[in-house]
C-alpha cells in the first residue's frame, strides 16, 4: 500500500468558502471520474486545515497558534507506486491540473507539495 499526500493553499482571490465549494463539488467530481476505475486505487481522503499549533523548543507548555503552511491536503491510497503513477498520468487526472486555479493558489513557487509516504499504524482502536 502506498499513500500519496498533496497539500496546497487556497486561491487568495477567492473566499475560503468559495474555494471549499469549488473543491468539494466540481474538482472532487473530476478527481473521482479519473480515480474510480484506476487499477490499484483504494481511497481518496480530503482534509481541510482548521487550525495550526506549533510547539517551540520541544516544550509542550510553549504551544502557540500559527499560520498554517497549507489550507488543504488530500490523501490518495494505491496498491503500488506503479498504480499511483499510472492513475496520475491519465488524461482525466491531468485535466484536474487545469482546474486548480479555481480554488488553489497557483501563482506561488511549489504551489502543490506532494509527498509519497509509507503509513504505519502502531495502534488502532476499533469500535467501543
């Protein structure tokens, strides 16, 4: 299993609500169209950052609110890196990049940050 993690800032020319509405409706449908039949695709998760706290100098009593580095991040789960690369090179997913300007700040360096991660779950509680 591989997780692909992508983060970005909202388009500064739009309100937070306008960005969220476009992303959760129009863009999500574009992404779903490109992912639903992709071999090895398992899961697409959207995350809106609502707050950001930092701890300075490893002192838990020194936590302060900070400007988040990004407003959203999405997680994409695939069976393999090859499946992920194939899905993201499809014409349907490539079309998503043309839509980014409608909700995302595309006029800054590194406007999309992409991380390939290996997820470990050392503890998980199932049900109560």
